[in-house]
C-alpha cells in the first residue's frame, strides 16, 4: 500500500514571491511611465559635462566598472577567489553603482521616455526597466534568510547582466559611434 506524500516546495521558494512580484511591478511601471509620459527633451543639469549624453555615458561607465567590482567582491565573499575582499567593498561599490544610475535613468525616462523606433534603443529601454526590476527583487530578497541558496547569485547575476547590456547599448555604442567626449 502506498500513500501519497505531500512534498513541500523548495526551501524558502515562497519567500521570493513578494520580491519577484515587486521587481516585476517596478519594471512594468517604469516601462508604462516611459511610454505614457510625453518626453521633455531635457531633464538634469550636466555640470562638468558638455551635454546630457556624455554625462549619461560616463555615469553608466562608472556604474559598469563598479558592477565589475561587485562581481569580484561577491566571488570573494563566497570563497571563490581565494582572496579576502572585505564585504564593505561589495556593499559600497553596489551603493555607488546604483547611485550613478539614478540621474541617468531619470534623464532617460523624463527627457526621452521608452523608445522603440531603433532596435538598439528599444533593447536599451527594456534593459533599463529590467535592471531596476531585478535590482528591486534582489534588494528585497537580500534579508530573506530562508530563500534558496541560488537566489542572490541569480538575481545578482541578472542585475550585472542587465547593467552590462545597458552599458553596451549606450556607453560602448557612444564611444564607438561618436568618440570619447566629456
């Protein structure tokens, strides 16, 4: 005689529902706002830069460099490098990287909106929405001690991948198509 046994979902998988839903809501809200809002053509001051585009390019490049620091310091924290990097390096490089993206995102959303007429710009717009959505999910999942072990590496990896994609579709494109300008 066999009895069916109830198998519980993977350890803590249900604790990810709220962070993931919040991330989806953030991504969708940014996309909807970007499409519904009438772009103004200008948004933030460009102190120290010749124009808004070089400002966004350099801030995104700074965030990209700090994202690489994030990956290296995360690997160190998880014992994958054999070198001890203080956890504060991970926390502060992440905070600074995020802070650098805020004026860029504000300018993109307010001045330009979500655009879809050029494939590169469409990919860039969607990656921007995805970046903030997955970043939200990662930050909300961070304090959840009963979340599955793969949660932070996957969400962190997706955040990094989105930022790399944003850099490739903006800064890298700018440097190769326009040149290096300040």
